[in-house]
C-alpha cells in the first residue's frame, strides 16, 4: 500500500470515528452486535442529510417551472421489473472461494484465486441484485415482489398521470427522493456502498433530437450543485462510460467521480436512457405512453435524460471535503493545539448557531436562554452550558456549527454578546437586540 492510500484510510477512520462520537452516523443495531453494512443517521446526521435533500428539492423542483415531484411506493408490481429489464439484466457476476467460501464480485478481483486465502474460485454465475420479498402470508412464487433497486421506474410508470394532472409540456422533468435497495455482494466503505440507500433522481423528458443539448445542460447543473455542496472542482472527475460497460438502457453515461479517501469513486451519474423505459412500459402494460405536442399535434414517445444523485454519497463527500485539522491557539499564551473542524457550507450545517453562556450562574443562563429562544425561531440552534468554553468551542467546531454566541458577565452590563466564526475563529461583539439580524445577514 502506498503512502497516499495509507493517508486515505487514516482519514476515513477519523471521519468514521468522528461520525460515531458526535452522533452523525453510527453502526445500525449495535446493541445486538450490529448488522453488516447497516448504518443509522444520528441526531446530527439526519439534520445534515435533510438539509442536503431539502436544498436539492428547492433547487431542482420548487425553483423551476419545468419540474414536478413524486413520492412513489417502494414495492411495485413485479411486472415493472420485467419490463424495465431488471429481472433479467440487473445482475453482478458472483464467484465463491471453494476453500473459505467467501463470495466476491468477479469484476472486483484481480487474480484468478481468492483474495483472502488464494483458494480456487468457482466459475462466475449471475446474481440478481434485487431484494425479493412476498406479498401477503403465503410465500409462493405467485406472491413474489421486489424492493425497488432504483427510484426511476415510478417516474416512467406514473408518467401519464403526472402529465395529465400537472399539464406540463415537453421538456419537463419528474423528480423524486427516496430509498432504493440492492443486494450488493460486496458493500463497504462506510456509507459509500450500502444495501439500503437513498437517491435523489430526475427523469427529464425531451424530444429525441434534443438529447445532446439536454445532456450537456444537466451535466453543468450537476456541477453547480456540487459547488453548492462545497465540493472543490479538483476532486471531481468525469468518467465517460464506454460501450459495453453501460447499463442495459443507456446510450451515453457519464459517471461523476469524487476523490474519496479510499480512491476515486462514483458520486453521481448522468445517463441518456433514450425512450427505452417508456417504450417498454407502453408495450408491456398496453397503456400508450405517448406524448402529443399541443401545438403541432405530433405524437411521440419522449426520450429521457437522467441525472442521479446519491444522498448518502453526498453526505460522505461533504464530510470528506469539510474535514480539517489545523493548529489553533489555546487560552494559554503562545500555546497551540490541533483543532478538528468540519467546514461544512453554512447553509447545510446541521446546527447553525450555538448559544454558550460562559458559566452556569443563573444571572447568565437567564439571559442566554432568552437569546436561545429568540435565535431558535430563526435558526436551528443549540444551547450548551457544560464544560469549559474552550471545550465547547472545540465540540461545535467538530460538528461544523458556523457560529457560537457567548454570553458573559459583560453582557449583563453592555447588552452585547460575542459571536465567534467557526472558520476564522474571529470574534465580534454584537448587540443582543441586533443578533438575529446579524446572523440573518451571515447566512
Ligand atoms: Zn478463500
């Protein structure tokens, strides 16, 4: 392992440990010994994740006139997966070691022997990634159903209803945020590849001739979004997926990769799905999913550009990008210590403002609690009066809180508080009655 990779796994360990220690993300079912590859978002993680989802929804649905939302069922009629090709094609090649019986994805291992014990491997067989379940009490093949392996299909299956009720005209899109399930053979890298994950997905319906223009447009939109998340351009790379490696429905796919600590890996994807899905669902359901141009009267099956954004991968990329260790002065003159700070963009930080009275004395906490009440009406805030002020600053730095408001004994006299900036650590005295406006300007 080279030095860079070692540094990478060390960074990854630090992020996983911070996430657990501070309540962003912890192993699922831990009191029962956990469950492989299951992660729960704790109090701060759920805030960060929700902020990302809400910002995405606002940007791509609410602020545009050409997009509508959808929230469809997780378990759909199995005929959907027959028509979409998932029953037949959504597979990975699986090999098993004849000696230690560990299983691997054939395309993920380099040699011809088991990476764990060098034992002989079976020949690869195709393994379908969909999670199977049964509807109702009888576990019979007639009752088999699947958890959706992608959110996309509902946007095609509901296309006609959305079109009729929203009265949108081409070009327009349907957006959805929701969970999807894939029975991955080798999940891993924390929340990067999990069997249960969340997607933010758009199906953008166009005329066939416009596909190249629309593809480039959406690629640019995705870059603006990554910029909003604070991901720096140097860490983002486009991978043009070559013929033969694309999903069965796609005519062009660009994987947007990010420099994760464990290596360059797919963050988002953009695919031109042609009219594959609507055509197949038309044929398979017998319901005509054609679009009639209201002006020319022309009838056609729309083509589709699909930008896909992994929610969990967004969270992970934001954490990786935001994680910083830097030398900071302590309260003792001339001394420094390493501070860990999550420089999460302010607008998606889990907690926006922390209210910190210098001591637990009642005269201070009375004032501080009033301030907390007022600030909370405008920003998600936290009130914390335990431990030394230095330790409380470090904690807020570690969870990425952009502003700390300190209430001290001078506050009782001059009616001012100290506002500390997370990134610069600069402090400013602000009048209490001006505080909310001051913070509003900062966000
Ligand atoms: Zn083995």
